[in-house]
C-alpha cells in the first residue's frame, strides 16, 4: 500500500503504520523528505518549525499521544531534519511550493487538519489564503513570520544577503557555521528563545540538536532561516490578513515566556483570530518542551469538541 493510499484512508479503514519518503524536486534539484504516519482516523499533518535545529521529532510526543484517535503524519522540511540538504538557494517560495505539492499529491482527497509550529504556521496560512489548501482545522503553535536576525536587528536585506553568501563559501562558511552550532552557543540560544526551562536542555537533548544542525549541507537552509530568506510574509499586515480570510477554525497556541518581540507579533495575530489563544507555559519551542500540556486541548479542538 502506498503512502497516498494510506493518507486517504477512511476512519473505518486502519492506516498502515510506517515510514516512507516524499521524493520531490524544485527547479530541477531533487529532495528526499522522510514521512512517518501512525494511527487511524481523520488525518492530522504535523509540521515542525523551520530552524537550525528543525526536525519532525519536535512533534513526536504530541503526535503519538493522538495516534489513538487520528492518523498522524510527521514530515521534515527540505534542508532540515532527516531530509536531503543540497546546496541550493533556500527561499520561502521553495517551502511554499513543497507544502503545496505535498498537499496536492497526498492530501487532496481528504479533509486534513494541520498542526504547525513557527514559520510553518505562516506557510499554512499563506497556502490557505491563496486557495491552494483547504484544511479542516489548523493549530498554529508559537507562530512566526520573521526570522531571528530581522526580528532582533530590523530589515537589512543587503547585510543578510552577504551573510548567506559568506556561509555558503567553502571553508570559511563551514567554519563560521560550526562556531554557531557549538553546543555552548546552541544551549545559549535555545535557553534564551526556545525553551523556558533550562533544566530541560539536557546534555543528551543538546547533543541531538547539534547532531541535526551539523548534518552535511545543513548550513544552507539554516542560514536562510536565520537571515529571513524563509520568511513567509513581507510584513505583519500581510500575515494577519492571511488569517482573517481563512474559513476554517484556527487555534493559536502561545507560550507565556515567548520573547518580547515575537510576543508582539503573536498578539497581533491573536487579535484577528475568532478563537482566544491557548496560553501555555513555554517559549518558541513550547510544542516540544510542553508537549504533554498540549495533548488534551489539541485532541478536543481537532475532534471538533470545542
């Protein structure tokens, strides 16, 4: 049975548990992206937050807890996690095209819900606002639309293009990237922006994060994210307007310890959302750090209970 056949299974027909890949190409460059699926019932697609340490593992605890009621599908993004990482120009357009093609090829015959974190939330909204995807429901966890450097430093497009070019340079680019993915630096950045409880940043977890961040070719997509090249919208107004025009229920999830500048952007999105946000303990990585606190509320929302 193929993945496509699995994903369009009805609630009455169990879905095969397993892992496969989505072979995809963009501008003539091939990508191989891992996909996992578990459970039975209505389909829920889980999208991790594109970032230097992005991986589908972020959602595993939540997804597996919901697999007794839903068909849960976990995927990586091209250039991140377990996906191939060729030396291409990673852009928001590439990621939008990837999500659009995955939906068309594997979810077009079923009404799937989506659970997305970080920039993935922006891709979900943009796809829906353009009429290229009809989600049954959407959970947007710690949603963002602007990369770390533009958020902290403002718009300096020329500087960020130069940074990406340096990182792409053999030798110096690789060395610079290794410095920025040292365990000490990753621990500092994750503890400041992503995790609210430093105790949870164990040596084992940091080792896994570093291993993912240092995969061959990892610096290309990571530099694009950090410098804003993967931003799904050009400004806050476009981001908020995309939410206003969608016609399916949306549940925002916001961490009470979200960094101030990101919290301002999430608050603007929340004002445009008909449903009040679910506020939980956590920061930008709340879906991983506080996974158990999300299971009950997400189960009820995805089942249409509230």
